[in-house]
């Protein structure tokens, strides 16, 4: 079963994503901040990571910087899932090394399609 | 005084008169007394005038001259002084005649003056004195006055004399000084204005940055809860956790639709600030016009019904247009909600949509309060509301038509109004069927 790590500081948001993805047959692991996201990523080496950008302690940009320097995560699809949806935010994310960018509020169909595409 | 001496003086003075009239601007009004060529015939040669007449003319000219004129002999004693000298220096002529010219030279310069005078006698020509220097003369009361002096030698049987024409330039100096002060003042004022402008620019930049930051954080904070509201509503609607009864399904649909509407509102507020900043972008898609119109009519049907306003629409079937569907709906909504808002009970609203020559024409016609002719242009300005007509209809901010006009123009279209107070209003929008606007990269994720 494909393993997906979701990092988000809001529990309802984690639960929502977990529900959406579990229905589609993925194994979902949660992290409630950037630090935990790093730990879980190193421990479980998920197939895909959905990272919120604004999180306490360690933000999404810090997490991806550290992950991308680790050879085990050089090509892992890591997607920004964020409520930062102003002009330039997508470009900023892609430049920082994110594989994809999905803005909140997320639409179920769009999220499922993107995840399926990245895990092909 | 000998005849010859007098005639030579006359020549000198006539020359001087020329010089003075050429320099009218600087000379005082006394210049007129020298006599213009029209009023007083100037002697062509001195010999044409009899000695006594010539003498008299000389006296007249001398006394009328606005500048001081003195004649100094080779010993440095004053031999002649005119009235202007008396005025300028405060001495009577008796106090000056046969007295050393040093009397008129400031104490500090007397030594040098002596040397200069000696030098002049060795090379006596007509020239300005101390050219390039700021000359000072001393009055009887000890005050110094700035002067310009020109020297010309006069030949006598017994040797040279020098005629000095002395011009008091205090007034000119004062004017120069005043001018310099004004220039300095202007320079200072300009510098201050520039500083203020720069400070203002910095302030505007700061305000713009704060505004962007505010909008970004507002957008983020509103999207975060909407994310779970919309997401869970969609999840519930999928009924994967078990079937919902029809009522529950409807409730979930309401939540879903309204939360999507809220998302649209957030995007619209952000658009508004983009419109102001001139960054509005449109995302054209092909759609059937009557569908979009139907959706908008559905939202205004209820408020129209509440005021017993009849709502009629005629739309060509199968009319397809390439435009930003959300924006076009916004345009329709703004016009229709205005029509409902500004039409009293039992009125009527008619919407007509038709295509012709690559364009679609949409008109929204109401039987409402109307708009006075002089207001018809300004209602399209942001925050402009017609005072008299909006009295009693207080809701709204006056942004609707401003946004509508920008949206229509961004689509390459036009909007106009025909109206008269008490006789209703008709807004007409013309849009190209194919969108000519440049398709740009998404400004904002939706
Ligand atoms: N159909 C109409 N009949 C009479 N007056 C109108 C009509 N439409 C607009 N106006 C006048 O033009 C003004 C500007 O309209 P606009 O839609 O921009 O603002 P608003 O409706 O007052 O507020 P908002 O649309 O921002 O909620 C209105 O306040 C009203 O005075
Ligand atoms: Mg309005």
C-alpha cells in the first residue's frame, strides 16, 4: 500500500485529507508540525508527502529544504498544500523544491487526481 | 572755462548721454531730462552752436545728468561737480571744488587711489575705473555707497584733466541681493518640496506593502477554515460513510454551495484590490450565455418577488460566448441587483440578450427611480452613489458599477446607461463573442 505523509497543524484539515486519501486506498500518516513531519518522513520514508506551509516550529519551506538535502528524499514527490494563494505563492513553492502546489480550499476531485498522478 | 574746453566737455557729455540712454533700464528717470532726439535737436557739431548757448546747454546737461560727474585735475583736485554729486555724496559744491578727490574715496582705498591716478595720467584713455572690482565711494556722513565709475581724459592747454562719471548702484545691488535671496529661497523651498515628496513616496510604498500583507493574511485566514468546510461538505455529499436522506442531502448541498459562494466573495475582494492596482485578469472559457444568466436570475428572483417586481428575460437560445464566466455573472448580478434595489414595489425589470455582428448585447431595463443626466457618468466611479436616489436605499458601497465597468472593458466590451429620473434606467452591455483579451497565467488559485 502506498504511504502518504500529511503535515498540517490543524487537526480537522489532517482528518479531511486522511479521509479523502484513505477512501482512495492509501495509507496515511499524520504530522502536526514541521518537526514531526521531518521525523516521520525519515522514519517511514513515505511515497508522497503533503506539506502545509505555515506551521509552528518548522514551516513547510524549512522542512522541504532539509528533506531535499537528504538523498533518500531527492525525488520523493512533495506537494505544498497551503492557504497561501496569492500571486507568486505557487512559483515560490516550486522554486523551493516542491513537486506540486495545491491551494486550500482543496477540491476533492482535484486532490485525488493530483495524488494519483504523482504516485503513478 | 575756455570755449574749447567747454566744447570738449560737451562732446564727452553727449557721448555720455548716448551711453545713458542706451542703458535706460539702469538709469534713473533723470535720463529723460537729457532730452531725446525728437524733442531737442542734438548739436551735430559743437561749432554750430554759439559759445554762450553752448555753455548754457552744457550746464543744463551737466545738471540734469542722473549720474554724478566730476572733473579732477592732475593734482587730484576736484574742478567740477554736478548736482548729482551733491545728492550722492551729501557735500555742497563749495565743499568739493578745489578739494582733493580723495574726499570721496573711502579711507581704506586712498593709498591705492593715488597710485592708480598716477598710472592713469601715464595712459589716459576713456575706460571704466577698476573694472571687475566692486568700487565703493564715501559720502560726507561716512557711509559707503557702491559705485560704477568711468573715466575719460580731457586735454587742456595746461595739461590733462579727467572726467569721472559716477553711478550710484546701491539700488541695483539691492535688487541683485533681493534676487539672490529669492533664488535661494526658491532653492530651499524646492529642496523641502522634494524631501516631502520623497517622504510621501516612501509612505505610499509602505502603505501599499501593508495593504498587500493584509490582503495576503486575510486571504490565508479565511481560506483555512473554508478548506475544511468545503472539503467535509463534499465528503458528506459523496455519502461514502452511509446514505443521507434527501433532507440531509439538501442541507449538505446548501453548506457546500454557500461555502463556495463565500470563497468566491473572498476572491472578489482580492480582485477589487487588484482592480485598483490595475492587475485585474480574466480567464475566458466558452459557455452558454443563457445558463449563466439563469443562475444569476435565480439569485435575484427572491428579492424581486419580495418587492412584487416582475422579472422578465429574453435570451437567444444556444448563444455561446467566450469570456470569463464568473466575471460575466458578476456583471449580470451587479446590474440586476441594482435594478431590484432601485425599483420600487410593483415595478418591472426586463433583461434582453441578443447577438449581432460578433457581439452580444445585454440590456437590463427597470421601471425604477432613474438617474439624473448629470450623474450618469459618475455612477461608474468607485464609491459614487447618487445622493438623492440612494436616500432610503442605504445598502451597498457604490462599488458595483465601478467593478462592472472595469470587468466589461477588460473583456473588450462597453457599458452605457439611458435613464431619466422617475422613468427607470436601462443599462446596456456589449461584449465581443470571442474574447480578445490576453490569457494570462493564473493570478490566484481557485
Ligand atoms: N438601476 C438603477 N436605477 C437607479 N439608480 C441606479 C441604478 N443602478 C445604479 N444606480 C445609482 O448608481 C449608484 C452606483 O451604483 P453601484 O452599483 O456602483 O453602487 P451601489 O449599488 O450603491 O452599491 P454596491 O453595488 O457596491 O453594493 C447607486 O448608488 C445608485 O445611486
Ligand atoms: Mg450595486
